[in-house]
C-alpha cells in the first residue's frame, strides 16, 4: 500500500521550447521540506516560475513549474530531490518529524590544489563550473598570484556523491580540470584536508566595522541608500480572518533568483509550517505569494509582535537576499558578497559560481579570494572577499562591477 517509489518525485520535461518543466513531489511532510526542495532546485540552476503546495501536516503534495536549461540533468535532479524527502516507506507519523540532531555527519573536506602557469580572465569561473557539474561543493577558496604571474589555487571542497576519497573520482576530477585549463595547468592534486590544514586555510576573521555596520544591518534600508532596494517595493501583509486555523501571509514583490528558497528558508528558521501555498511570477517579473501558515504548536500567529517580526524579516530577506559592496582594501579594490546561513548550517547555493561568472563577463580578473563565516548581530553569515586584479587598472568602474555582480546573483541579466 501507499505511494510507489517512482511516484514520490515526478518530473515532466517541457514539450516545447520556452515552456516550463513540471516537478511534482508527493511524500510525508516535515517542517522545512519546502526550503530543502527549493534549495536543490536552485542548486541545479533552475528558476521557479510557479509553485503550489498542500499538506495536512502528515503528507504533502507540491508542484513546481521551473525554467530549465538544455543541459539540465533531470535524472540526477530527481535523485537529489528524493534524498531530501522523508522516507516514503514510513507508516508511523513519528517518522515524519525526525529530530534535527539525527542529521548525518558532516561530509569529509578535501583540498584541491593546483598551479597554473598564468592567470587569465574567467579562469576561476571555469574551474567553478567544472566542480559544479561534478557535484563538488566549494567550502573555501584561497587564490594567490605569484610575482612571476603563476597562480596557486587552494580549494576546500566536499563531494555530494561522497566518492572523492577514491582514486577513480579524484582522477575524474583532475581529468575535467585538465580539459578546461589546458596547457596552463602545471600540477593538480587532491588530498583529504586534515584539521590542521583546514585551520591554516581560514581567512581573516576581521571585517572593518564600517563594512559590518553597513552590509549586515538587519533594519530595513533607507530609500536614499543606493544599491539596497529592489526596483519594486516588497509588500508583506497578514490576515487572520480568512481561516479559523491558519494565518494568511500575502507577499507582492519583484522576482529574483531563489525567491522561493528565500521565503521557505525564512519560514524554516522561524519553525513555521505551511499548510497551503501558492507562488506565481508573471512575464513582467512580478510575483504574488499566498501562504496559509501555522506555528510549530499548530496554532495561528496571533501575537502582533510575532507577526511584525516575521513580516519584517521576510521583507528584509526579499529586499536583500545577498549583501554586496565594492570597497577599498588599502590601495586595492575588494568585492564583498555576503548571504545569511540557514540555521541548519547550509549556505546559499551557487553564490561563488555567480560571482565568478559576473566577473568573467565584466573582463575583471581575480587576484585572491577568501570565503569565511562570521557571527554578526547574532546571525551567521557566509562572506566572500574577492580582491580584484588591477594590474592595468579595472576595465570597468566600481559601480559597474557592483551592478553587474548584483544582476547575476539576482537573476536579472
């Protein structure tokens, strides 16, 4: 009895160019499932243009209409979506809500180290693209350029397939890197990163106070501060009159990459359960979201303070899902990008991939990179510090760099 394995996740690819693919998920429910599914969809570089979700608290049914790419690996996407669904063999309601402390152990971290004979525009993005295709996740990067022009890249990575300890998987990774780097590659090796090596890789924990105060402010930004507000305002309203058991949250905003993920991530962090949800983005890029919610105790959100806190956080997360600034670091120019980390400890997918893509498009080289995590305002942030190569001067202005990187991160190209 019960739903068949192959029916837990069903993907119907688009029949005609320009039409969305449809992903259907039918499985036991858990708090934060929508966030986990949206994260996987975002990780595969897909955009959600419509979404419907229903649950009775034990079983849920979700449908995502997504804009795919010609090279989307649909079978692999299905496998990854299945991995975040609660066990479809469960018959006891106690299995639907497994405690967070029963999560699997963190994956092993490996050090990928390679030398290149010279730097070139887009080199780091090409490497990042290869690792993304191989399902290798970058946890930290250290890029250094020697006086003679050679480039040393140290990348601390984890393997979604958990096979990087094998010789075959390491040889596959090095083979793909050789294909993309060509004759520029001098040497390449992969080894398990011990605790002492990982500790030595840590970037500077110091962030200038002015940057910290400006970039990580949790208050809604002033309209006169440039670069923070979306072109259209974000409207978040609460209604407790339409349902005797649920609170309705209505959101009107401009679409951006990962919008559904940002909403679901916020609700997951607040331990809010979605009983019914509808998300729709029109052709002009405007979104309408209706969410019927309950607190973890199964009750409506009636406390005005809780309502205001939730609405304020949703507005902030949709206005500033990522924080961005181009600043001076001594005589040099530094690009800083930061995003909040989920309470589960996971950062936003594809941020470094999109940063390197934007800089490649802008013909701007990278001199060095630091990726670290910082506790700021009682919240953990993933911070990317990219020192730009200004050997012959920046090819474009700082404002153009900030604008170009922001557009790629937000999907507004």
